[in-house]
């Protein structure tokens, strides 16, 4: 049971990291196209 909760938490953390990385990449791309 605890393993299930831990893996669920890990999945949520991974999702948040992916979303943050995508946002950073989007910001970098938009900065490049400003020139």
C-alpha cells in the first residue's frame, strides 16, 4: 500500500518536472524568436 502511494507521488513529481521543463523550453524558444 505504501509503495503504491510512493509511486503515485513520484509520478506526480515527474509530471510537474516535465511541465516545468516544457515551460522553460517555451520561454527560451520565444526569447530566440524575439530577435
